[in-house]
């Protein structure tokens, strides 16, 4: 049988560029593993930080070295794709953050009329936008922390309104609370605040990143995660827990080795684990996700409450990332997981509805 030509798409125009490269290297190794080598041909495509697409030797160099390259010396033609793109039979995008998991690249790949791994435009956009995500979760009846959605204009346009806005946040959410840009992902621009001065500074900072901002009430809870795999008949993995000594799970803690520990499986009561798995599948369906997602929760041990935090439709995919580790402990090793994702992408593109058995 001829090998399926897989376009491995990585890099991208976001603050998670280097994380994307690491994820792509792990996926490339998995596709080259003995059980996959005869099935797939890897064709790397690297998107520079300025948005220019590279293929061939340049893309392979970045994939081999794990080191990003400098932007183009001249303004790139963002509509000029490498010739190899027309030969791709399935795309495997592993672009984290804006312009990668927010529906934009998924729209482009949909126009190419070629199957691709992961959620489509709706699932990706809803999963990326923290406000839209919470609306979808509320519609599905999933419990969440209290929050307020704001816009940049509310924060910047009228100095007389801003103090009243802060008064409202203090009255309804209290301290501590978290201020977040709605569409950045991976803890970029997020601040934990405990006072009026910190709140004002955090709102101003978040508004510099995004025109839509969300403020969430703080909660004393354990942070647990569940991985989802499949399409319309998706399945949930075992549950894992993140522990850390920093004030909260910020970007540095998330991506600095030794800053956080992953406990798999999480030491939780069986009934709590089952409920988290059920809620993960409900969240996956609520945003119309496909292929893969990692769903994050707060477990308030004092009350037994489980609160959904967020869904990540294109989670980190290095060998040490939570998503593949959860599936490895559930019984699907890394190389098999990558193969399954490709098979689910092909099924979804074909429009067929056979039983989606995870093998």
C-alpha cells in the first residue's frame, strides 16, 4: 500500500511557537516509529513567526534541530504556499495559540478540502475563546466559577466608568480573582489579583493583549485534567492532577521543567473520577470538538464540587505533555495515539459514521 502523505504543520504566529516545534518533533518521531513507518510519509511545513510558510530543507532543519529560524528579510507573501502543499493527503496541524487553534488555520485547511487532525472551525474557535467557551458550557449545564466578560472599550474608553466596573467586580467576584485575555491561551497575559491596584493594572494589561477580557473568581481547589479522543463517539481517559508550588499555573510553571508535577492517575475517589470523565465528554460535545481535547477542572475537595475550567482543543503534544501521558496510562502509547488521531480525521472527512472504536 502507498503511504499516506501527512503534512505536519508547526511553528506559527503565536507566543507558543517554540512549544509547537517541540510537539511537532514528538509527533514526527511517533509517525516514524516501527508501527507507523510503513503507513505514513511525513512532509514538514514550518510557519515562521512572521507567517511565511517554509517546506523542504528549511522545514526539515527546524524539525530536526528544534530551533526556530529568523523571520524573512523582506515582507513575506502570506498567500504563497509551498508547492508541496498541493500534494498533501492529510494535514496534522500542531499550532498552539492564536492563528493555530482558534479556527483560523482550520478554515484554511477546510478550504483545501483535505482531511485534518483535530476540531473544525467552530470547535476550535469556541474552545479558544474563553467567553464563548463558558457560554457553551453553561448551555450544557456544566458548573463553573463565577465570571464577568468585559471588552477593551469598557476598560479604556471612559475613565469615569472604570472605577464603577472595578466596584462591580469586587462585589460580585471578590478577591482573589483572575484576569485573562479571552483569546491567547496557555496562561499568556493572565494575572491573579488580590487588591484594587492589582485589579486595575491587570485589566489594563489584559486589554493590551485582547479586545475581550474575562475575570474569574478564585477558588481553592485541586487542578485535574482529562483527555478526550474520538469524534461523535469520543472516549475519556483516566484523570490526572497537576501540582505546583507557584501562585498559580502560569506560563513559566507550565513550560519550565520541574516547576509542576503530573500525578497520573490522580488520587481521587472513583465517583469523582467518573463524574469528571462524564463532564469532559459533555464539554467536548458542547463546543463541537473533534479528534482530541484536554479538559481541565477544579475539584473543590472541601465540598466535593467539580467545576469545569476550560477545554484545550489542541493541547501540548510532547512526550511529557499531559494529553499523551493520560492516554499512555489509559493504554494507548504515543505512536498508537498519533495513528488513532489520523484515522479519526479520515473518518470525519469521509462523513461516514461507523463505530469509533479506540484500538
